């Protein structure tokens, strides 16, 4: 079953993301490396929200950023504890959605739109891997750089980091 292929990757990547989120230093949620960049808190909350997109991908036929985006509940955590609680809640919901999705539904089209204009459309499996999994991995990489720049410890991600020789 497709879920049996996706769940090990999902579990591994979300566990790694949780380690990165847990290392955000207290008092640094407003820090940003550049005026055009997210703050650390905005970036971290965005990572939490990406998991909710997994649920929307598997339980809907699409998402319109203007109409659906207006009612999408975004994470607004201001502490690492709140952030991790929101992350774990969204992780559990996304994992349940992956487990519950029949194989045939992964081939169904899903579209991202803005004001009725389609931005892209792909099979749900592709959206889950690209728009959810890979998107989260991309932003987790950004967050690991934020950690380094603020002097926080960077955990092992795909192998040892300069701060963590284990945890693989």
C-alpha cells in the first residue's frame, strides 16, 4: 500500500524536524538573518503549518489561498513548548490522514489556486511529497542555519552535525 511507502519517510522527517524545532533558543523567536527573511518564530510556525497542509492534501481536492486561506488556522506559538505541542498535534493528524487514504486516492488530482486561478495541479501523492514533505525539509534546512547563526546547537539531520555526533 502507498501509505506503507510514505509513512517511514514521514516518521523519519518529522522526528528530525521536531529535533530542530526543539533547539530554538529562548528569546529568539523575533530574530531574523535579514530584513526580507522570516523571523525564527515565523519560520518555525510555518513548519508546523506545513503538516496541516498534508491533511488538506489528502482530504480535499484542492486549496484556494484566498478563500480557504482566510479560514486556515495558523500556528501562532511564541514558545518552544507551544511550538512542539502544535507540531505534534499536526503531525498526528497528518499521519492519520496518510494512514486512512486509500491507494486510489493518491492518484486523484489536487490543485492549489489563488482566487480561482490554478497555480498547479498534481496527483495527491506528488503534492504530498513535493508540496508537503519536501517543502518542510527545505524550511527545516533554513531553520538549521538560523540555529547556527544564533549560536544554538544544530542537531543531527542526515548525519552528524558539528554539535551532535550521534542521533542518527
